[in-house]
């Protein structure tokens, strides 16, 4: 049972890390010689020393768990089963909620289009 709990924590950490990385902005240069415009709508957050220490401890624990999973065939098989279950569950949730997801995306696209139109009107004299 403790192995299952450890595996669940590992996959939750991996999912959180993956989600955090996907939300990080990527540095793109539009063209050489042109300066990019910095927007003032971003927020830089630095973790407190206690939080950073906790994150480092968590990273070390996850790393140790990953090493145990790769070295123990029983744990590796259990990890694969858990991962398969997570993927199946995620697929089922997305399938069941596809209408809601599509409506949310359409609403977001409409709001973006309206805001873009409003900004273009404001720029024209």
C-alpha cells in the first residue's frame, strides 16, 4: 500500500512539474535587430527560502523514488499500471467533458476577439 502511495505522489509531482513547465513563457525572438516590447502585465514570483528548501527536499525525494522505480521490476510494473490508469481516466474525463471544454474554449476565443477588436479601434484616430 505504501508503494502505491509513493507511486501516486510521484505521478502527481510529475504532472505538476509538466503543467508548470507548459505554463512558463518561452523566449522567442521575432527578428534580429528589432527590440521586443516588454509588457507590464507579468508577475515575477520568487519562493521564500523555506518554500525553496521544501521544493528541494521534494525534488530529492522524487528523484530517489524514481531511482527505486527504475531499479525494482515490481515497482516498475506497478508504476506502469498506475500510469495506464491515469491516462485512461484522463481520456475518459476529457471525453465526458468535451462539450464543456469546447464551450469554454469558444467563450475564451470570443473574448479574445472582442478585446482585439476593441484595442484596434482604440489605436485608430
